[in-house]
């Protein structure tokens, strides 16, 4: 006995058929070109496309596929945006060893940034001058001599980096303060 299918049962088959037609249409509309070896070759192939929006999308795809760029003298360079510097690499994409080297350089870069920030803060504490970067035409309300600054909360987690940093800066600040008092007493005698 033959039973009629309900519309809900035909829906998945219709979706599969429509998807297959779309995929076949896209495959037939994409010009077949040899596989690009690097970013520059990929973008050369893309320049032949007449539609601007499709060209931009394909160039972005080239950038996603190839991380390195050709150097004038030969070889490839990888630009790391986080470090604002380039690394020489063997091919159009970094190898696992090259990625490891770039990552270790980034870790070193971050450590240098942390050290420079700490030294700047210690220098600021030593001179006693607050470093406030504001535009020239913007007025700044600094606390007066009668204004009391709020004390920071005590450390919630003992032994944490923030607690250690607070203790270190307090010790440095107190050391400079006691040194300046001793010099003032010595000069008054």
C-alpha cells in the first residue's frame, strides 16, 4: 500500500538538495587555478577577478592561508603584530620550531616590558613626582594638602604578586623617606 509523505518529511530532503545545488554552482563559478605557493602568488591570481568585493575576500583568504611575506633578497619574513617586529622564516608559513622561537621571543618581550614599567614606577617613587599624562588643554584636579587620599585595602591573598608588590613599593617609599629625613637632619647641623 502506498502512503503519501507529509510536507514535514520532505523538508530535510529539500534542504539537502538545495545545499548540493549551491555547492555545485559555487564550484563551477570558481575559476580553477593552480595552487598558490605563497601570499604573493595567491594575490597575483586573485587580481584577475573582476568583482571588487570578491577580490577583497579572496585577498583576505590569501592572508589567512600564508602568514609569511616574500623578502626582496629571497626567503620569507613573518611580521608579529604584538611585538611590532619581523622574523625570518624558511617558507611562506612558520614551521613548528619557528613558531616556538617567535613565542619565546614574545615571552622575553613581555618580560622586558614588565621590567621597564617597574623601573619607571620606582623612578617615579624616587623622585616623588606623579607621572600624569594628560593633554595640555585639559585641567587636572590634583588633591590639595588638606585632602586625604584613601588607603588601599589590605591584601586579600597573602603571598600573591599584588601583595608582594605593595610591600616592595612601601619599603622603597619608606626607605627614600627615611633617607631624605636623615639628609635634612645632617644639613641642619
